[in-house]
């Protein structure tokens, strides 16, 4: 198979884990390129549920090399918890998992800084996952971060931590709070963590380069999604990493010229966790019903997700940013009972209709969606594996979304299991599989 990036087209939780899992059977390497344990991929394999946060979903397939790229941030405790949980479920984790020596660490002071920053924002808080993600990327960009490779030379750790410590203490004292990180204990813990993982801390760009040179295929796995991307999302209500497809290159050290295609994952409706604008958000009974039919609760935080209709303006924007060759539309079955299904096709703003997604969040916050209402199908699509077996109105819904976003919808997911999937015969995906 060619080398493909999988990226989310909305605000995350589109069901990327399942699509990654589906494609993994066709590749030899899966490389995660952004984010940290803020992500939560739920994958159901033969009725068994696996929840992954940091480790690529490829780990569930024997013989696949799983790579955590330099664009990812790693909380040592979270990594060890996840490897422990997976091993208890019988998943083998040995030399099939490597981690970039350039991936930065999330340390205890990052969580404290994040809690403070969210407190200080008051009603404008981002609603982050409080995992320390943002401050870890801030330390990286501020050139005071600690990378996995630093753990391999523990003697230099205290000196390297000094800048991060100085910054943290200044911020906390400035806010009238007492810093409470035990830096000596931290050095000891980090050195032990580094020692336990020494064999898998590698130059990921080199490993990937060598695998590509051997003719192996790489699947680049994105976490979060386009509208949460630090550069292209609904800033400042975003995560701090390059979640859109471009991040695959910067987040692994594989040049764009070695990437052959991009698959976007979009849900048949929209959800968002955390605060920030969400033009097609719905309220009341319709939202509750969508949430409960779609089990829309965070895999990482358990938070109820905000729910709304498919937003074709936002999805078309995601098609532009990522260059999706094909889109996997997930959770179609969640809409099965609806008599009609609204789709956002434009935004009303100051008496005009906007057809393009605005960059300015203050404009987006004032936009009212324009809806096209499509007929529902009122029949079960759960587990349908063949396009021709979908009710006609469901096929029309999928085709209309494809027309509105300007990209083919080559995959339709009709249930959580790997098998509950339609791959359309004439799609880019089918040609990649051929
Ligand atoms: P952070 O990534 O914890 O900094 O959170 C920033 C924003 O991204 C918040 O709105 C989070 O709810 C959102 N977010 C982070 N990770 C995910 C995810 O995996 N799915 C959905 N939203 C996420």
C-alpha cells in the first residue's frame, strides 16, 4: 500500500482509531505524529475493547512496527500505564514500539501550569484535557523542554531542567502560588524511566527512512483533528500540536515527497469537547438523543461531548487544508432513527452568507448556520457492509455530503467493529488496497 496519512476532519473523536486499525492490516509501520495522551482511540476487535491514548492503534496487530514520532509529547506515567494495561489484555509490546529521541516530555510542572492558565482564563477557558499537553509544547517552543533523548544521558538532566524550572517558578510565584515540584526526585524518576525504555528511544526519522527504503509502507496516524490544529483550527480553542495532515511530515521527519495520500475521517454529524465555537451545535432533546445514540462521551476524560449536525463548511475547509484523497464517514448508523437530517451548508454573518470557514474565531462565534434538510432513512444501517445495501436515503445523504465538501467519501463506517465497514469499489482507498 502507498504511504498514507490519516487525519481528523472535524474537532476530533471522528473514529480515527477504527480506520487506522482497518488500514493497519495493509502496512508494515504505523507512525503517530502529534498530540499526547489527550487523545483517546477506542478500537473494538472481535468484540474486545481497547482504549489507546499514546500508542498507535497498530500495536493491536502482531508484526507491525509502531512509532511515536517527534511531534508527540509523552507523559512517562501515562506511557507506562498504557503499556501495562495493554500487556494485561495480552498485547505484546517489545521491540515493536519505538519512540523518537526528539519527542518532548510532559512533566509534573506542565500540569500545574495548565491548571493555573485555565483558572486564570475564567469564562474564556479552553476546556483542555488538563494533561499538561499545552505547556509541554510551550516549553518545547520556548526552548526549555526535555526530550526523550535527554533521558539517555541522565547526568545532563539537572542542567537541562534548570530553564524549565526557572520559568515554572516565575509563573507560579507571579500568580501568588507556591511551586511544589520535587526536582531531585523527578531527575531520579526520569533517569529510571529512560533506562527502562533505552532500547526503544531512537532517531525515528532514520528508522522510517530505512523502512521506506526497504519498500515497507507507513501509515501516519494523526490525533485530534483539523479544527483543533494549532495553526489551522479554531484558535485559541485548539490543542497545541499540528493535527492536520501536514503534521505527519514535521512530526516524524519524513519529507512530504515520501507521502502518497491523505485519508480524512469525519463523523456523519459533529461533536466537540471543550469550549470554543461550534456553529451547527444543537441543544435540548435532539442533542441528548444524538449523544446517547452515538455514546458521545470522551474516551480520555469521560466528558459529555457537545453534539451538532454535519457542518459542510468546516468539512470543506478540512478538505482544503489536508487535501483528502478520500474521506471515511463514520457513525452513519447513529442517524438511523431521524426523520430528517439537517446539514450545515453556509454561515450567516452580518446579513451575508459565508461559504468559506472564517479564520477569525470572533466571527465564527457569531455565525448562524444555514441548513439544508435531507430526508432520513428510518431503517437500520448498523453493520451494513455493502454500499448497495444501504437505504437509498442514506446513500443520498452520503453522496450529498461528498458533493458539499468536494471530496469523495470512499469509506462508510456502520458500527464500531472492524468488519462493520463499507469500502466503496471506485474509491481512492480501494485503489490503495489493490
Ligand atoms: P488539550 O489538547 O488538552 O490542550 O485541549 C485543547 C482542546 O482540544 C480542548 O478543547 C480539548 O477538549 C480538545 N481535545 C484534545 N484532545 C482531544 C481529542 O482527542 N478529542 C477531542 N478533543 C480533544
